[in-house]
């Protein structure tokens, strides 16, 4: 079968590789799930991997199959899998366990190992291929009605983890009633962060570079969030007008904004950092002022990477809520589909040059739309009812 791979360490090496089709028996304990890939999203991490700034091949290979934002349909399950069945739509998590206690309790996103395993990123093949197999523990079922937007689940989990951790951390306050939130950056992650914060009932201000109106500012308006262009209003000014911010989610990919965010954070507030910044940029900051306000204001800043199963499940719930409250909104993020693995050149080109893209993704195979949700549900119910007991 075909797969999209790079030779880690060699810039611009994206190519079509040939892999043997996996089988459920590759996974021990009868827990294998064979998934036929339907869609895979790509993002800045894939760009960096192709630029050889990031990523490593699995042991025994000189190439790495990329793609960590997967979505597919179950083709077969091992004998010990009871929670999934052929035909189910699914998304697989990205990180796989290392050696620490965090890895052992299902929270490999919190590993303290220096080496980590991420499908499509580091030391494990990804999902830009025709089929993959994995342990059912890492595979999350997608309700039928969310199949057209589920390729957004992995990026959404980054947001879910950050926000869940923020609420967890704020239990330190005994009572925390966040009212105003800011999101730094109006890219895919920024938009998804604004969505989740709006679903939690917060007043949301999103800071972005471009002048409104444009696609992303319009999308934010549909959520009842406020878009502020830093070309006309500084973050400091925005904090005076629309703050104080009880929570800030940083997702610009530009590290100096972290220090502006620290200064825009309100008393008792929490600042979540999610940008992966591979460079070595430096900047000068008013350190006394920032430190003083953090101390006197009991503020918290926390980094957040990846996501474990719990956040994928929460992401599914929020997608369903989003469809109920802002019907059709998520679908609008799927701006740039590219059909077929063999069109990887176009996929890469779109990822690097479509400046107005929100989500670029590869349509590896079409979603089977023969049934509406209800019909498929009814058919399944009938097949369960008639199954031998
Ligand atoms: C992925 C995360 C991953 C991070 C660092 C991001 O692009 O979405 O799952 O943990 O890169 O590798
Ligand atoms: Zn990613």
C-alpha cells in the first residue's frame, strides 16, 4: 500500500513510499484495530518535518510516514476488542507510552522522558497511508453525525487539554468563575480555542495580525467572539478595553507574544502556552514589571503539549456541542482538501503557500455516505437485534 513519507534529516524529501498492509494480528493480546484511512490533516509540524527540522524514523526504517491528524473507518478488529466494530468511524491518538509513571497511567502526554513516541512525528509511522493498525486503547470512536468534521479532532485535542488543565490548575483558588478570556492567534488552534471557550460561556477576545474583516474574523463573529487586529490595537490596549483576562490561550507560534500575554493576564489568571517554537529567537522584556504583577496577582503560566485519550473524548463531546450550538461552523474550517495520496506535491504546496487556509487535509478515500445517520443507526440496531446471542 501507498504511504507519504520523508527521510528524516533530509530536507524536502516528501515522497510516496510502499508499505505492507498491516493486520490486526500485528497488535498483541487480540486488541488490534485495522483502520482504513479516509482523511488526514496537515499542519506546521508536517512542514517542519519535511524541512528536516523535526521528526525521526521508527527503528528499522530510514523513512517516517507522516500525518498525525487522522480520521478513518474500522475495517477489522481483533478478538479482544469489544468497544469497536467494522464500519465505525474513528480517530487515533498521537503519542504512545514511554517509560515513566505518567506513561503507565495513560497520560503519555505528561511524560518526563526526553525521547517521546508520536505517530507521524517521532519514531512511529503516521496516518498518511491507506491503512494503519493500532491498539484499541488508542482509538476513539466518532459518532456518525460528526464524520464530516472529525479530521479536526486532533488539533482540537491540543485546545481541550490546555483548557482542561487550566480549570484543573485553578482549583487552587477554591472558587474560580472565569468571565473573560483572550486567545492569541486566529489560526486553526486559535479558532478552536475560541470555540471551546465560547462553549464554556466566556466572553472571548481573539488577537490576530490581519485587519478584519477576513474569513477567520468572520468565523469568530459567528461564535460571538470578538476579533482584535494587533495592527490597530495593541495587546496592552486590548487588555484594558476587553480584559482583565481570567484566562489566555497562546497559539500564535511567535514566542515574544508570550511576554505580552503575561502582561495582559488578570489577577489570579492562568496563561496557557501551546506554540511549538523550534527556533532560537530572543527578545527583551520588562522583567521587573512582569514578575511583580505575577507575584502580587497570584498568576499562573503553564505549557501544554499533545493530548491523551481523555482529551480526545472531550473533543468529541465539544464537537457535538458545537454542532448543536453553532451548526455548520466546524465544517467551514475545512478549507483546503487535496484528493489522493499521490497528489502529495499539491498537498505540500497548499500547506506552504495557501496563506488563507485554515485546514489543509488529504482526502485519502471518500467518506461512505450511502446512509444518513438515522438509517445507519437503524440498520445497526437491527443487526444487533438479529445477531445470535
Ligand atoms: C501535534 C501534537 C504534538 C506536537 C509536538 C503538534 O503538531 O499536534 O500532537 O505533540 O506537535 O510534537
Ligand atoms: Zn499537529
